[in-house]
C-alpha cells in the first residue's frame, strides 16, 4: 500500500514557538501583565484567535471587537518581523535527512499545521519544494484535536488515512492523528506525548531502518 507522510510545522520542522512567545509577551506587557514560557505551552498547536482569547483571560482583560482585531494584527506583525530573519539554520536537526529519505523514494509529503504563516516559513528556510500539499490555518476550520487538518492532507495526497504517518510535537496533534486512524509519531517529550504510537526526542533519534518499517 501507498504511504503518505504529514508533518506539523512548529516544533517539528522549526522552533517558531519562541517567536510566537516573544510576540505574545510583548503584547501582554503592553497591556500591563506578564506572560510566562510555561503559559506559552498552552499556545502550541492552537489557532491565533484562540491564543489571543486565552491571553486576555490570563490578563483578565475585556476587549472590544475592534481592540481584539487590532491586537491580532499587531501580534502577527511582530511575529512576522522574526520570521523575516529566519533561514535554513533554524531547521530542526535531521529534518532534511528524513525529508530526503522520503523524497528519494517518491513518497508523498504534506504539511499539517495550524499556522496561517506556514508557507512563507517553509519558503524562508528553503523546504517548500519537498511538500506535495500544504494544509495550514488558511484551509482548516476546526482546530486540532479535530482531525480535519490531517484528513484534508490525506485526501490531497490521495493516501487513505490509515496509511498516513503524522509527525507531531503537541498533545492535541497526536490526538488528532489518532482520531484520524493514522500512525502518530511524537517528536518531543515521551511523558507528554504518551498517546503517540511511537516516540522520539527529535529526528536525530529516528534511524533510516525505523523509517523503512513505516513504508510497509
Ligand atoms: P499563526 P503548528 C501553530 O503551529 C503554533 O504551534 C501555535 O502556537 C500558533 O498559534 C498557530 O500555529 C497559529 O499560527 O499565528 O502563524 O497563524 O504547531 O500547528 O505548526
Ligand atoms: Mg506543533
């Protein structure tokens, strides 16, 4: 059977979480409260709109629709200033080796991310050409753990969900892959990602022989 491979972006291909954090922290500070790295954990894999809602809950701030929209734009502009400076040096270890492994075997590859900035980021770091399909925050309506993002990717790749493999760093992302009946591979802390079918701290721990077993 034909296998398909779906990658999350933030925390799997690049570590953009630190830039999201700095941009949210700047906004929080402007609004007069602190935003910690620990609180930032709740923002991983979550849409921009939902992140702002949580941030305002943390700061106990009631916003008008107009303020809300303005802060969404402001945060994204600050985030894009960081993205603008990104290059290939920010690709996480051994990601190119795994992409190359799949590409040389002609296997279809998709991105499955909540980010609306996914495409420019892949372009910046020079990985866009590896992807047969980009499913991002612009094409999905339901957030992970809803499996929508991965099911669209599976259909775009023309590979049945049960033959898709998902690489994810967020609990909600692993749950989404499991609900979609896909093989879930947790990238990161195995105690956090206990629901994953397989766990690796990062791609340097994933051998070519393990990748071979995924093709069967
Ligand atoms: P944007 P992923 C997610 O990316 C991030 O983990 C999350 O923190 C962010 O809020 C979300 O993208 C939306 O990003 O503001 O760029 O649209 O992990 O799903 O690749
Ligand atoms: Mg992620």
